[in-house]
């Protein structure tokens, strides 16, 4: 079988070597498409692929239709808003992710971004400390729980909310359950977002929630830019000169925000939450193993389009 690794943002070399070893030892062939310039390059490369490993690469209906031999696609990572699951299902393609494998890298970045903003983007201006402050975690899954544990170790009070968890499960994860989003935002000096981009969440965080935040609060987004209502964010930052926004996923209006609000807004130049060699190895090798196992035994654990 031909396994294509298609990554616009490549894995670390050590991860690629590990993926290659797993695929080849199982008797399959590995093909690499890295740093491709156009989506059409991806579409052209899938023609004879039996399996595809991607990161945030867009597995559109066009990609699935062009991949006539495709049986499985694995998103090496957590969020799968880049996969057209309906197209995969329509073409009998199994779609999977590798949940949890890159969570620690994202969680470490979320904590780093909090400190970066508390210390005024590492400029000499007087900053503040995160110890003793309250962190609200929106969605207490793999990443959210790790952020909570790290923040607690740094002396923060941790609150969380998750529509899929009971309050006692949040307590068991080491956080105080918030009754609703209004309470989470209204009582947290920092809110860290860990929700996926879905039709329900897209544009769901904006003016109303931001305006509830306490004086000097910071919103931290290492999830997806789409969950933010950017016009609402801009309006809130305009009306509340004490609020800050930091993101690993630059908003479309970043240039305007930075011009208007200076050091109160920061976004990484390219999404880098999962960009550690450890996360690349964990997620990349998990994806390769899931494909090899699927071909060998038909194992569909982690299938998203069941
Ligand atoms: C994820 O959903 O796993 C993260 O956002 C990482 O995305 P990336 O593989 O494009 O860095």
C-alpha cells in the first residue's frame, strides 16, 4: 500500500524517520509531500495513495475524489475541522485523528502565552504575575486538563467548563466547575480556549463574553481562530483598554488589532502549538501505527466517521 504524508507544515525529521520505519517495516511504501505551495499540488499527489497522513492540511471533497485508491486518512493531531468527513464517508474512506498525542505541546504553549502577556510581551514595562490569579478553561479535554494541571502547579486557581463533563468529573480533573460561560468569563483573569471549531462554536466567543471579564483580563486562544467573533473582539478591546488577546491562530484582523491595541494583542506568526519534536513524534507515529494496524487487522479505533 502507498502511504502519503502530506504536510504543508512538515513534521520534525525525527518524526518522518519514525513514520517511514513503521510504514516500511509493515511492507508498505512511504511517499512525502512537504511544504507544498498550492492545494492543487496536494490534489495531484493523492492519485495513487491508499492512505494519507495529514496535519491541518485540507482534506476536501476534491482531494477525496482525486484519491481513487484511498482507504484511510489520519489527521495526526486532535482537531479534524480540516477533514471533509461526509466526503470520506461517501467514498468509503475511514477518517481518524490521534487524540491526546500533541496535547502537552499545546498546553505548554498556552501557559507560555499567558506569562508572555502578563509580562507585557517581554518588554521592560512592568508586568504582573500569574500566581494567585484565576484561570478559566473553556473545554476540559486532553489539552484543557493539562493546562489546568500546569497552571495549578504555578499557583493559579483553576476553573473549568465542559458541555460533555459532569461537575464531579471537572473536580476529579483538578478544577472548580463553573456553572456557565458567563461565570467562567466573569471570574477569570485568564480564559484559555480549548474548544473545536464546529458549526455550534464558530464565532461563539465575542463581545458579550469578553465584556464580562474582570479588569486586566487576557483571553488565550490556542484552539481555532474561527471560534472568535473578530468584530466583537475588536469592539471589546476598543471599549475595555485593560483587556488583552493572545492567540496561536492569528485572527484575520490581526494587523488592525495590533495597530490599534499594540502590546495588548499578540499572535504567533504560524500555528505552532503542536510544533515540538515530541508532539510530532507522538502524533506522527500514532498515525502511522493506526494505518498499519488498519491494513493488518481492520482496527477502526479513533474512526471519526462511524
Ligand atoms: C491539532 O488540532 O491537533 C492542533 O491544532 C495541531 O495542528 P497542526 O498539526 O496543524 O500543528
